[in-house]
C-alpha cells in the first residue's frame, strides 16, 4: 500500500479524484480516503497545516496501517529559488526542518535516492518539467521576499512547506522509503499577503479575514491571486502524482 500525505482539503480533492473506488477512512481520527490508483492500493491522509499536525498525522497513520510499502508527501510549496514558476514540480533530494525563526536547519533528512530516481524517470518520460533540490519545512509561512532569499542563501533550499520533513523523519525512523513531491504556489519574488488568514485545513478564517480586509482592502486582490495560484499548483500536483502512480503499475 502507498500512503500519500497532503495538508488540506484543496490538495486532498484533486488527489481523491485519481482514485477508483474511493472510500472515506473509517478511522475518525484521520481525514482522507482509500482506493486504487495505478494498480496499487492507495491511502490518502490530510494532515492539517503545520509541523505539529503533520507529525501527529504521520505517527497515527503509520500506527494504524500495516504493509505500507512507500510514502509520498505532496501538496503545494513556496519557491525560494527565483527560477521556479507557479505550478513547477519540485522533487526534494533532502528535507530540512527550520530551527525556530532562524535561517538554519535543526535536522536534515536525505530522500532515498532509488525511489527519487524512479519518480524522476517517470516525470521525465511524461515530459513534466521538474526541479530537484532541498526543501525546507518551516513552522511558519515564509511570506516576505527578503526572507525567502535569506532561506535560500543560508540553506540552499529551493522551496518551503510546513509539513514534509516531519513526515519524512517518521518514515525514516520506521524504515519506510519516502518521496517528497511538491508544486509551487508562490514564487520567490512575490510575498504572500494573508497567509495568516487560513486555518489548519487551509480554509479561510471568516472573522480574521473580515478584520484584515477592513484594515487592508488590497488583500482582496492578493487573495484572489493566491487562489488562482493554488488551483494551478494543485492541478500540477495531481498530474505529477498520477504519472508516478501509473508508472509503477
């Protein structure tokens, strides 16, 4: 069985569409679906946004499910490298956990090269352009352009998310191979306005949004752009995941 983690509903929906015979998980502590894709049994789990939720979901899922042959952590990410456009696929060769608010890593997990190369071959065969490099997992969104630049310069990471490295650590501790495949939602040369308005499931918090929009009307346009980017990134994510699942059929 292949276990796929994403963070929130906007990522989960396109992945669910890849499954045949999709059924909601019976475990009430986990949100996701089980089904078939590419000839394999697949379980999707939405962890919620952030390090703490990702670690909890990974531990719970791996305690619950037997015969997990491999793990994919996926979803959207922010670019830290200027050459990554919206929707570009990122295949991580190492994952780093950010140390607090510093531009430093408190832990580094190397992605298993064999599985990563298998994914790279499948993506190349499908003519999907992708970038390989380090991915930083941060407790908070890196929203400012200057901070994105500093993270890239200090750590060599090309993209950032808020979950993958913790899932990778849990997989590694149990001897389960993993691959991290993310797609870019915001570029390195643009800041993220309104990132604080979403909850752990990626949904906008109404009261926080209303207050912010009154104080900063420009957030309306920024939010619309962010949603367009999210749709483009999740389409790219689903296409890439479909390719790698079917390549291993």
